[in-house]
């Protein structure tokens, strides 16, 4: 009997920043192994493998979040190993894949872009976060997108606050 193939999940989210330029925001994302500074769901992030320059493709970062209670297994730390696929400082985007995690991700690939506002004003930019992944067991796409929206909005707010001094 043939297995029914599941459709891949994909979504594109964006957050507008009105007080910061793309040139101010990009270096914060370009610092690949310090994403935990901007994501409230992470406690730590550091380089574990690949190029010693964390901005080079092939670099793998370890990211972990707070301890969560899992009924049958006790407390556990959520974690993921994320491999940088491409970083383009001219176009201000990076792509990465989650190649190991304990959160159910399978074939998750994301791209994060910083897009300057085209409004004649020097201030303002947009962070765009898109992803493609296999469905996560026990989670709906709608709930996952809502979760990612929360992460992106908080990240954008923190980055804008950091660039405002």
C-alpha cells in the first residue's frame, strides 16, 4: 500500500520596523551564533561545527531554550542544531536548515531577509522570515505560523530597541 505523502508546510511572515534602517538591523542577524540575543525562546546559541567564521556556509550553531516540562519524560531543554546554508551581506539575507532537534522539525529550511523601506525616508525596514518544512507531528500549520509570528514580532521589537540606543 502506498504511503500518502504529506504536503510541505510553507509560510512567509514579515515585521516592519519604522525607526531602524536595514543597515542597522542586518549586522544583528549577520551575527549568526548570537541569535539568542533577539529571540525570547532561546537562552543560548553558539558555534559547534564547521567554519570557525560563523558567517560562512556550513557553520552549525547550537540553540537551546528554557527547560520545559514534558509529562512522560520529565523536564527537558528544547534544542536545535542549525546549519548556515548561505549568507549574503549585500542582499541582506541568510538561509539555514535545522539538521537536528528535539522539537519535531523535519526538513525545515528558513530564509531571513532584511528589506530596506522604499519610502524616500532613510528610516524603516522590514524583516521577512520564510520557511519550508515537513509538518510537525501534533502541531497544526496555523498554530506553528502563529508561534513564528510571535517570535518574529518580539525579535523585531528587540532589534529596533537595540538600534535606538
